[in-house]
């Protein structure tokens, strides 16, 4: 008669615990019914129901003790309906004595609400009503709502014992629950710490996809992205000149500062390759390929400026020869995703455009940022670049046109020495650093002549 079947808190009850609770109720019901029997002339129906109650409590234990927890929960739901039906039979046989009715009905409502809510309440009360109807085939209650002291005492002792035992049981469960909660909180704390440590070894795109459980986001696909490469010139030579500890500290400091700049501009660090860095823009969330390229070049400019200040710090630390960094950027279609085996996967980009970005970094001069024509076409409105012509790149049959990044146009101001613009019928390229003194007057005259004629021309 235990209706605590599909409740979350009670699903972990063992068969022996269920047996104890069901046995208490069966004994209480049997005692109540026994108090109603005239033992001088016992009614065989009453004796049969008492034997049935005791056998039922004992038999259900053997029915569920070897079952899986899922099966126990499912079967116990049906047993709870039988519990309620048997209580209905017992109360009907006792002519609905007031106190037993109140106590047993209260127990049914209590068990139903605590284990399954309103749905369980309706089910168990329906089973109780079915039990009352079945009892009518073997007994016609007098419906006098009588209250015998013996009957009341038996049911009071039985049901009260059940509630006391149940209270002790719930106290123990609550104590275990509190301990489990503390253990879970401690595990969650350590899980967060481990997750944070793990996140530093994975690109943000990969980490976010793993947290969302979105494996499809990591599948290989074609995207137009901007790829950045950089490395420190003559770093191998430097590693032979200074101690390993000092070199490690210097390299970590450099990578830390560069990583902050990457994060500021929203790039994805693909990998560190010793002193080299590979960064992606547009591999995940993107506002467009032009925005990706602009942020990538702006990041490179910010890195170059930060390295200038770090060179002073390194000199003060005893590194006489300043560390110089080369950078290369290219924009194009690449295959982005995870590659590898079932045991080891790597999130990266593949393709010819990636190779070109690496080649541009190798071709750059110290403290120089080289970008491809594709990248220049996207950033020329906001970034001042110098045309460096074409270079021969390993792995490419045709020469590649490259540009040297000077600075953001808005940052140059009066110090601007490079001018470039294009319009319909107009193209200008002026690099004042490359104009020789004996050509200076000739250039000025050419510009003034062109400007004068343009002003006088009537454009229809």
C-alpha cells in the first residue's frame, strides 16, 4: 500500500526498504481488520483478507528484489494501486469506521502527493474506489460510520508507527541528500577549475562548440577567412645565446602580450609554433570578410607597436640585439574544421591560401607586415599600405603582388608619407619616402599641373 512509486526522491529506495514500508501498512490494515472480527465465530472472508494482506507484503519483496532499478520503479507504480485498492477493501469490511478511514485515507493522500503529485493522487484514489467496489461482492457495509475503540486503537498504532518510521527514513534521506549536495558542489568546483585549465589548450571556437554540444559546428567547411602568421627573426640563434629559463620567460611574456591583442580584436589562435603564431579571422562568428580582414590587419599593427615597446623592456633585461618580428596576412577560401583520427583531432585550416599567408610572413622584412592583394583590396580604405610590387613565392607558379602595411589611415595624421587613391579616370600612388630630392620639384609640378587642369575642366 505504498504509493511512493515514481517520485524522484524515492526512486532510489531498495526493495528491502519498500518491503518494510509495505509491511507496516499491511500489518496496520490487518490489525484494524482483526479488531473487527468476532473471534468466537470468525468470518472466513475477514480471515482470508488478513492472510492475503500478510502474504501480499511478503510476496512483493520477492517479486522486486532481483529486478533492475528501472523495473522496480515501474512495477512499484502498479503495486501502489493495489495497495490503495486493498485499503479500500479493508475499510469497507470495517464498515468505514471513522478513525481508520481518516487515518488510512490521509496516508493515501500523503503518499500520493509526496511521490507523484496530483496525477498520482487521482490514480491512487481511483484504485481505492475500485477496492471499495470490489469489496461489495463479498461484503455489504452497514454504512453506520461506527467507531470502535479496538478498531481505532489498532489502526492508530499501525498508521502512527508507519508515519514515525517514514519520518526517520526521510530524515536519513535528507541527511544523505545534504552530504551528496556538498559533494556535488565540490565536484562542480573542481570541474570548473579543470574546465578552465582545459579551455586554455583549445581554440575558443572549439571550446564553445564543445560546451554547446554542437559537433556539427566543427565539421570541415569552406570559408573565406583571413589568416595571419608571425615569427621572431633569428629566434633559433637567440636560443643558443641565452639560458633556457630566461628564454622561456621571454617567450611566454611575448606570447602572452600577443594573445591579449588577438583576444581584443576577436581572432582565433590556431596554434603556437615555437615563437610563431597562427591566427584566424572569420572561422566562426563573422560580420563579413571585409570586417575580418580589417580586424586582422589592425591586430597586426597593434602587435607591431606593442613589440616596439617590448624591445625596450628586453634591452633593459640584457638582450642587446632587439627581437624583430615578421608578419604575413592573406585572405581567401580555406577549409576550416577538425582533422585527424578518432583518437586525436585538431581544429585548423587547410588550403593554398593558408600556405600563401605563411610564405608572406617568411618573405617579410624584420618589423614588416606583408599582405596579399586580396587582403589589401578589403582594407585599403582604412589601412595605409605601400605597393611592394610582385614577389616569387615557393609553391606558386605566378608572382604574387604584395603590399607593406604602414598604419591605420586615421592614426597617421601629419606624419602620413604615403598617399594612394583611385576613382573613375584617376589613379594616384605617392610614397614620399621614396621620392628623391632631384625628383621632388618634378613631382610637385606634375601634381600642380594636373590639379590646375582638373579645376578648369568642365565635366558634363
